[in-house]
């Protein structure tokens, strides 16, 4: 579902936010889209806008993840609650996979306790 902002009596509305159909999770569009022209044209534009917005949210989520040295907030609970659930799962799984691969590299280099240390960090 989309949240539409009316722009006046004679103007087309602007899509500003998308809402999930399961539960209630809102994702503001990073670039609101004025619904202009034929429906098939602005629906295609809407898909691209939604993809771009999710990409922007995911990029910001990587920057604010507690493992990022530049993150201002290091509390994992705050990070988890900040973004849409699917973005949180995506970013968390990418970072986790990267960190596990790093453990494998350390083990190959002789640091045999690397995975145990990473496990302790996660628990």
C-alpha cells in the first residue's frame, strides 16, 4: 500500500511512503514520487522508486550497524528496531557472513580460537 499526499484539487498526488501488507511497517520513500502520466508509466517509476528507497535504507543501515567503527550508537537493540525488518535481516546476514568468513581466514592463518571468540561476541 502507498501513502499518497494530495497536492491540490487539480494536481496529481505524490507517493511518500510504502506500508507492508503484513503487520504494519512503514518505509518512507527517500525520493517521493509525483504520480504523473499513464498508470503503466508511473507504476514502473514507483517500482524503481521503491527499489531505490530500500537500497538507500540498506546503505544507511550498514553505516549505522554496531560493528561499523563509525557508527554513533553501538547498541544492537537500537539498530534492530530502527529499520524495516527485511532490511535488518538482510544487513545482519551480510555482516554475519562476512565476519564468519574472516574467522575462517584467521583459522587458516593459525588463529585456531577465532571462531570460538566470535561465538562469545555474538552470545
